[in-house]
């Protein structure tokens, strides 16, 4: 080691401690970080409002308004979530076929490809835990059940109605 570096004056197991200065690049990075932090606190809220007037609440409300405008056209009518439209599809062969495809993709894992039950209950018999009417089937698919069926709201009301019409057509629905 160089002789111009000051020693602290103690040694342990023959290892001496020197008073080495920090590297210049590290000090500059440290100073820049402090300056950036001060500027950030002046511009944005930290301990006070900030001179830019930024607010996460305002940003949230703006994003919420944008989302409401964007998804306003895709919002279902008030009556849709309660099975409206499903009674109009009863007996519609193309709706039943589409419902069968939806059932096979999303429901067959638990209810079996023939809907006779696996993990989930048999959907072809006359015994229904949550009601076998078309509206009750839509409600069960949409909201799930307390006994383990997850809600399938993400499918959307059109697919839910078609899946309900297919399940109803299996003969178990009333």
C-alpha cells in the first residue's frame, strides 16, 4: 500500500485498516442522486403538493373516466346478467351447437365431455342443486357456486347464454 494513506491505527490478525477515500465516480453519482431527489420532491408530491400539481388520485380518476368511455359500448344491458336472452335461444339449434363448443372448452374438465359429471355434478339428470331453469343455469355459470364452481363472468353474457342453452338442452333442465 502507499505510504500517504492514513492508517486507523489498529490491526486484527495482521490485517491493518486503511482510511481509503471513496472513488470519484461514486461520489459524483451520490451527489447527482441527491440533486435528482431534491428536484423530484419539488416537482412532485412528497412532503407537499408539488409545483406540477400532480396527484395520483387525479391520475386514477382520469384513467377510470377513460376506461368508462372506452368500455361503455361493451357494457351489457341491466337485464342481461339475469338470463335475459337465454329464453329466446331455447330450442335454437345453432345456439345449442355453439353452446356445446363453449361447454367443451370451459366446462368439460369438471363436468365431463358428456356432462355426466366428474368433479362437477351430472348435468343430464333431473336432480339440480341450484335449479335447472334456463335463468338458474345462467346465474350458476355467471356467479359460480359455494361448492366449488368458479364464476365464469369473463365469458360474457352471450357465451354464458349459449352454454346455458346447451346445458338446458341436455334434458336435465326444467
